[in-house]
C-alpha cells in the first residue's frame, strides 16, 4: 500500500506553468500525468494521455493532452503549442515525456511518431506500453536514432485501467476466435464498486434508524470525480428507492459531463418522483423485469431508454448478461457500481468487480447494516492505494479472484 494524491485536485487547482522553466525528468513525468486528466470523461474508449516537451537543456516548451475522442493526440497538441511559441525550429533536439507510448498508425489522426520525427525530436520518454497491436512499435523512432526510454510512475497503473482492461479482453477474445470459440465473456465493461462505510463496515441504517452520514465534503467531491471518470453509473433498486439519487456530477470540473446513468427498478419505484430523471433523462437507462415493461414505459420520459430483462429465480438480473448488453449495445466501456449492498455482493460473487473504491470515515455505527455481511465469500485485494480526504480517506485496489486468503 502507498499514499497517493487525489487526482481531482489536478482539475480543481490548475498548476501555473512558466514556459522556459528548467525541469528535471521526474517533474516532467509528474506534469505529463497531471495533464492527462484534462480529457477526463471525454476520450473514452481512447486512453487519457498527457505530454510534456522540453528543449535539449530541459526547459519547458509545451504541455499537451488528448482532450476529446477523435481530437488531437497529446503529442500533437503539445507540438502545435510549442511551434506557436517558438517557431519552426524550436523542436530540434527536443525531449518528449508522454504517459503512453506514441502511436505509429494512422487512425482518426496521423501517426504521432511521424510528427515527432518530422520536427527533429531526439528523446522520447514514455510511461506505459500501449497494448493495442494497431498502435505499432517504437521501431520507426529507434531506427531514426531517437532515444526511447520507458519510465516508472507509480500512479500510471490507475490512469487508463479501463483502456488496458479492454485491450487485454480484445486480445483474449481474438485468441478464442482463432480456436473457434465464442463465449462473449470478454465483451463487458471494466467494473468498479464505490462503497462508503464507517470503520466497522457500516454503510446503511437498519429500518427505522436515522440515516448514516458517511462522507465529509472532501470525500463527496472525490466521489463526483469518480463519476466523471467512468462511462456509466449503476445503482440497484434498493438504493433507488431509499436514497432517490441524482447520479450527476455537481463539482465544476473543466469540461464537466454527465455519464450514462443506469438504474435497476420496477414499476412501483418508477411511480415516485425520481431525481435521476429530472435532468438529462436521455442519459438514463432504466432496467426493469420484462413482465413490467409495458407498465414501466408509461411512467418514463420518452427520451429515457427502457431495457426490459428477464429476472432469475431470485428476482435478480443476470449480471453478466446485463454487462454484455451495456457494452455491446450502448458502448459502455467502464461502469461504477454505487450501491447498494446486494448489488455489490452479486457482482463480486459473479467475479465481475475489477476494482474497489472504499470510502471510510472514522466512525462506528450501531444498529447499522455492514457491507461485508452481504458477501458470500471473502475478497482479496491487490495494488492497494490510500488517498487522504480531510477527515476521511479512500482505499483503492484491484480485486484479486485468484489469491486465496490465508485462514490463519
């Protein structure tokens, strides 16, 4: 475990930059990582990427980011910025620091490697290899005499989790298809569970008890950052009825956007005045039992998408089927589960939660439900990161279904 910096601070407290300032390599890596978040919520299914350019002496020339799907890559934006400031020859011998390996293929934009070679860049420092085989290798840069170095930045593993998850799944699916198999299990979103609890795991009051207050203002702000980070948010029917959430982003991040909102419901819940339908109802997907489809449709705004699914014997939906529909038919590549306890437990039991954001407040609650009690089997976590949030904190970790907990 290590203590990190909450990335929403990058968006809410812009770092003043003085071009021409000398920077060491570590400062360039950190600045490129920070710059990548300028595209938060707008680049999916592409990765977040940040880029820093210095001259041969290490003086800052430009900072770029991939800001929107289909727009310029981070390297291209930084190059354009440098040329405006310094003119045509300013990049001769320059050094590039980028969070992801530069691409060498022509897609919606020209190859970044070609752009760097054209302007005489001499060093490329990149943080992560791109697993997408269409991106290509660094061979073109190396053959031209460009020095290419991979660097380590401990937070980079968190930057593009959904992108790397999908790339790994596409490779696995390709191998399946080559063997004549077609299971479809590799076509689903990257799934994270957001859980707010006290020190004892208490997350909700029992019937008849006062509602629990689990997050301070700083933790709530980071929660809105997480909503911005994922393609969609999902809540269960219990959370919909008890909390009546809005599920929007209410912190003024630059280029703020509302993610898709997915709610499990029934006709009875839809008769209430649901806040999630009050603004941007076209971003909402309502999942109901197929036996209630006609009744539910009459209760929803016309622009809201109704998705009827057959419930299983226990009145729950098939979690994998639900994820596959969201992925294939609605382009959702990453999904945040916001509650409640039965929802987290059902996805964890099915092995379909990839990451946990566990918000904790230093309180103990009596007469409360505890989220761990909802689980049917123990959960092991890896790559644990701790983020301080004033009086509270959040533990972020990947779920490990392969490691067995030691019973001793």
